[in-house]
């Protein structure tokens, strides 16, 4: 299925890439791994919601997307600092 929004396609591609990248996370970092995965799916979900809503809720979902991106950035930097990725 082809998405109308380029950002949706980019997020889906990023999910696939990150999924491959973090598949080799150590077991002791399973919580971090699950947080990265959940944040990516929340990012995709909030982007869909933000696109569908045309009222004041749209701004709420756009803010959630920004929060998801910031958290994902933190988790990935943490992974790099721990030399996992």
C-alpha cells in the first residue's frame, strides 16, 4: 500500500532499518530495545492521527510526534554511548 504522505513512508522505512539494527541487542538491554521499538510505532501512529484529525486534536498529535522523535533520539544516543550500536 502506497502512502500519500512521504513522512509516513520514511517512518516505515526507518522502522524496518531500526528493527534490523537492534535485532542484535544484548539481552540485558531488552528494555531499551523495546522502548525504541514502541517509540517508533507510536511515532507512526501519532503521525497517522495527526494527518487524519483536522480540528484542535491535530496539534496535540503533532506535539506527540515531536515528543516521540525526541525520545527516540535519546534512546538511540544512549545505545551509541553504551556502544550497542
